C-alpha cells in the first residue's frame, strides 16, 4: 500500500496493515536478532517516513498526536520497530529545534525528497567519542554506544565531546561516510531487532555544516522541547508493546487456554479469575492510554508555539509527559508479566514468543528509570518545582 498524502488519515490504515504483516514474522525475527533491513524497507515502501515533516517541505504534516498513534500501532507487533520508527520521527525534526533555519529546511526537504530513514547514537552519558577541529571542518575519533538502527539508516546522528569541553556537539553524517565501523555487540534479551551496537570512529570527517546549531535564540524553551517529545514517544512504544501482549494473550485464551480444574466451568473465557485479570488489564490500559493522550495534546499545543513557548509551559508539559510515562511503564511491566496467568503453562512454548513483550519493555525502560520521573512529579506536586532540562526531559 502506497501512502496518498492528499488523504491525511490514510497513514493510520497503512500502519495497521503494516502491523499485521510484521506480526506474522515477529517471533522469528526476535529469535534471529540482527539488522532490521527488511522492516525498514517496508517502512520506506509504506510512505510513513516523512510523517511529521511539514507539508511546505514535501512531507505529510501529521500532528505529533497522530504520529505517536502510529508509533503505538507499530509497537503492538514489534517493539523494536516501534522504537526505531519513533526515534526516526524525532530525529527528522531535530534540526527544527536544535539547528539553524538553513539546516531545518535542508534536512526536512532532503528527507522528504529522498525518503530517508534517520537513526542515532547520541547517548551523551557515553563520552568516549571526541571531536577535534581539522581546518574548517572536524575529525571524530573513539567509540559510541547504543547506535540504534545506525546500520540501516541513511542519516546518522551522533554526539561527541570537544577536547576540554563539557557540552557535546551533535552532528549528522550520511551512511556512506568512511571510517565508521559497527562493533556488532548488540545481543540483549529484548529489542533485539534495533541492532543497537556500539560504533568505532577512525578519524571520521565531519563537515562544519553537519554540526547542528545553534537555534535562534539558543536559550529558548523550544530549543530543548524535542527531549519532551522523545519521552512521550517512548511512552507510546510502551503502550503499543503492552497492547500487543494483551491482544495476543486474549486470542490465545479464547482458542487454547483451559480453565483451572477447580474452576467449575468448561471454558477459560468463563474462568472467574481469568475474567478478573482481563478486566484488570483492560482498565489499566484505558487509564494509561488516556493519560498519554492528554500529554500528547499538550505536546502538540506547545509544539505549535515554537519559540514563543515559555520555560514554565515547557515544564508543565514535561510533568504531563512524565506522569504518562510512569503509568505506562508500571502498567506495561505488570501486564506483560501477568499474561501467563491468563494463558497457562502451554503458552510458555517458545513458538508463541509471549515472553518477548516483557523482554522488549524491560530492556527499553531501563534506559530511563521511572523512579526519577516519579520524583520529578512529586517535586512539582509538593514544591511547585518544574523539571530541569536534560537529555531525558
């Protein structure tokens, strides 16, 4: 199916169709791990890559509210692809908030024109990658971890520290830039198709216009707002993974699960404790979805304000996003763990792959401990203290 950008809502139907297709091979691909070349090619063919690029630059011009629903939809079948696609959407807008006006227009137009896929290894906590001047340009040397999707990306975003500096440079380089090597060291329990290897840089050239920044004015609240959107994007990945687990377990329960021997009923769909758990699951999912939708609406309103966004407004949106993320994390880990209570012993067979939902979610959530989000919300509730600006907020 090819996207018709004259019909804005088509992208939702396309995402549903793609999710069903990916679902057929999700267990096999999870077992295999490796680079998601096949999946990214399907995203290219779908027409979903320029989703949040404004129409004036050749994109679809979807709102963040609608775009995040696509992230959630794709995550139902495969948490890795939901993460990769969500990261891509954030990165296509990176120059909009963190670059110059020329960079914003250039990357928007070229991405839409060439149907480019973006990936990154920004990870500012890993400071091993160094950047030094080389005439009018720069050279990069060292190692950077968590290069999620880099191997299959057309444009690659990294961060590197200048010698003696504290603030990293963020730069964008094309796929064919020489001197970059994947260390093929991603073999984790979950998100196995994100191909999140570390990368070694051997005197890699970075042109001066490939370094992002600075927006005008550089200290406005909007210049750091993409960090808020990234947090909400993760929330929608969590929600998608959780819903995927719920739907898969529900289908299995209807067709395969047996009632407990002392339940007094003939069908698992009448087992009183299975009914209780599914009711609990459904209520939790509705609550998490509702809180996320409220946060998404606030994000969209703030995004449209651009440089007129105040720091106080940014902080208030951050609180809404943190709350949604905390609940999605709690609900997701609970449901992806408890689905075995409603599916039964036989559901643990590897051919079903029910464990991948918990593995994907647990791997992803460890990148940003939810307790710190809860603390930030509590500090706002008790002390009216808005969150500080960091990579994770």
